[in-house]
C-alpha cells in the first residue's frame, strides 16, 4: 500500500456505523455528491484496519480518477488477472485483502468486475468502493449485484460535525445528544438547557448563522476566509451540478436545465408544481419531471412528500423541495448575504431543519409535511411509526406571547400527538396545547 494520507483527518458520525461492515464478505459501497468526504472516509477506514493489525501490504487503494489506476482495471481482458495486479502490489494471496476503489463508476463495467471477483474470490477479497451518483451507480450496477452490497450515503456535515471541523469540541459535546428522538423521549428537557451557559449559547447561535449561509461541505467548513468559502461553493456548483450531472443525464437543453435549478433554489420549502416549473423554465413537463428525478438521485435536492392517512381532509400529493446542503443552494444563486439581511431567511432555516432531520440515521423517509383542505399546514411531520406522527413547525423567532401556530393547532386537534415542536432562532421554551407538550427549541438543538 502506498497512500499519502492527508494530515489531521477528521472523523464523521457515520464512520462507526460503517466499521462493522468491514468484516462481512459483501461489497461496501459509499455513495454521495462530490466533495462530501467519501475519499476521506476511505482513508479513515484504512487507518482503522491498520490500527487493528491488518498489514499494510494487505490493503490496496485504487483511484479511478488516476489514469494509471483506471487503466489497470479498465484494460483487464480477464478479471482473474486482477489477482496478478494484487500480487505485483505485494499482497499475500493466502490472506484476506481489502481493496479500496475510489469513484468506481468511471469503469465501463464496474458491476461485472465487482460481481465476478466477489463471487469467485470471497471472502479473500473484500471490496470497499465509492461512487458520486446513485443514478450512475444504478445505471452501471445491474441487478446481478443485489444481495452483495452494503450501501451508505455520505452527506454534507451535520451541524454537530461542522462544530467538530471548526475545532469547537466543547460546543459539539454540548449538543451531541440533542436530536429529535431525544426531545421526544426527554422527561425534563428544560434541565438540559439550564446546563448551557449564555456564552456557549451565543457562540452556538453565531456558528449556526455561518452554517446557514455556507452549509456543511467539509472542505468549505475548514476554510476561514468567507471569500474562499464562496468561491469553493460556486466551484462545486459549477463542476457538479452544471457539468457532471448534465453529462450523467445527457442534458441537451442546458439553458432550460440551469433555469430549472435556479427556480428550485428560489422555491425551497415550497410545493413543487411541475407544470408551473415547465412554463417558467421553458421546458416540457416530462423534461421537468426527468430533471427533478436526476437532481434527487445525484444528492442535490430532496422532494418531501406529504404526510398521508385515509382522512379525506388531507388533499395534496404535491411534494415540497429542499436542498441537501443550503450552502450549495446559496452558491447556486450567488447570495451569501448575512441572515439578518435576507428575505429568504425563513426558508433557509426550514431547509436547515430538513437537512438535520434527514441526517438523523438517514431517516429521510420518515419526514413529511401536512396540509389540510382548510389550508392548515405544518412544515414537517416526523413519523416514528404510523401511529406516532410528531409535528414540527419552523419559525424565524417565536415567543409564547404570539398566537399559537394555526397549522400546529389543527394537526394536534386531529392526531393528538404526545409532543409537538416549534424550531426557531431564539431561546428554548416549554408549552402545552391541550394534552400535547410543545417544545420550543433553538435550531442548533434539533
């Protein structure tokens, strides 16, 4: 193994969840957008193996964006010859070999390559591979790999991870237990907030405002200079959304595609109406549908579906749109103004809440929103199970002196949840409405 590790690799919350899957024989696949840290996680997995007494010569790393490594695999006439490549790299074929392949989707036939070697040489060969697009992976990974893959989606940093990257370990520790599941179960949540000093709260609020503008891409988070952050985000947008995804989707109407992305950036938190988007972007409705599918499957955005039961008063099946990373969205519209100067700050906070919830054990399928025929609306509904929906309303600021949100009131009247939540940029508070406990939470605590 000949790898030059970057200095001071920072851990990710997903790493401990991946480590147990190094032992089984199945292929370990990491997917996600560009620049979300997949390669760094490969390095961290390699370091874990080295720290657990796996000899360096039993670990092979191949980068498919390196022309030499790519040619080695792309030009194989017989997949059995891969064993000779490993021997040339010094491995002992009598012992287990861990093969790391970065950006495996660049190979013409990654599915055939992995299936053949996995089936013929397991458990002696353990493959750990990355790919930057679920759509491209789906196109090139055929059904023949079904049952042979453990897959993980690597997303931008959560706010807690962002604090770690900013070397704010004390703040990261303070919020380490805070998530929606904690607040659902907490018996005396006010006690947890009493332990946090005003100095720490102010620092959390300041860093949250930075995160809401620049997002959680790891390399961007490590930068201190705002101008460099802006440039980096615009580069990611240009290379990934404008070039890579355009090529993956074989997009011919580049102007219409770019118009659509810009319109979606302006619509975060709003209903996605395909016909309206078609008229505004100059695309046909089927093309809008195709591009929405493309953007969702390349981890740019997420379409959140409505919470549905059989009750007739809930009407719409139209989804809402959110970006996986609000910094990338701000880069796409070239707006990095501070939060207090923005007309879209409410939408940004709502997008933040979505991204935090979607990173919570990747339970994005549990997130919906609610809208009744009477036009009562709740921003998010979190479903622990079909019988336990929890409403979450997002505000810029909220106090008990303000009217109780009508959407929240309507949902509680209908479903009687044990907990409801209002997330905002202000102080915590604990209220009740009928028999439902209402937790008013600062956004950094969600």
